[in-house]
C-alpha cells in the first residue's frame, strides 16, 4: 500500500479518535489496561490543532487517515503530544514518516527540537524513539511547560518511574 503524509483536516477528528482508540489497545498487553480503556483526545482538540497546522496524518491510497501526529509548542520546542498508527497499518514506518512531518512543522516555526514523554520500557515507545534519534532529557533540560505536562500525567495516575521525557534536534 502507498501512504503519504499531509496536514490533517478538521473534519477528520472523529476518524483520528478511532485510530487513537484502536492503537491504545496494544497497551493492555504490556500492563497498561487503563490506557487501553481510556478516552481518546477530544475531537475539538483535533479540530483546533488541524486549524493551527499542528496535526499531521498518514493517509492510505484512498486518502483515509491511517495514523497521526498531534503537536503543540512547549518551551520553545515542538512537543509531540500524541502519535498513533492504526494497528491495521502497522509495519509501514508511518511513525517515522510522521516524525519527519513534525520536523517540518518545527522548522516552519523556527523551533530547534522535538520533545515528547513516553514509557521507558514499552518497545514501541522509548526504545523505538531512541532508534529515531531521541535521547532522554535530564531534569534540568525539562522546561516549565513540559514539567506541567509531566505533572498532569502524574495526576492522571501514570507511574512516573516508567516515564521519560525525550528530545531530538530538528535537522536543517
């Protein structure tokens, strides 16, 4: 199948919620059933991000979304808030291509790096992101906006001993 990456449209919000819900099911198999059962990102948030060009989608040959990357500007970097690929489309390097789209978003905004928070041990999280050039951030490298994100994750019940903030410079 041929895929391409493009900016998301506001009318795709409900499809992106379905992708997020389907992708989250994998967390049940690695000890995070609450994440699998959780509510996906609000449609309004997807629509707002699409309008601000902070949402990229990987689409199939029929222009139907198969994955997405939702971003926000935090601490002078592009924070990858959510990245999901529908399990039916796994294995096509769509996440890597979505990160390339995030690099382009950051370049357009003059931002030097991508940041994210993720699980240390989940194979498709920190180990995968490290293969894509992300490195763990020290506590001193985490800015105030990202600290607030981490605190919200803690308040939501995530075990922060299993979480890590990561950063990757944006190629020129």
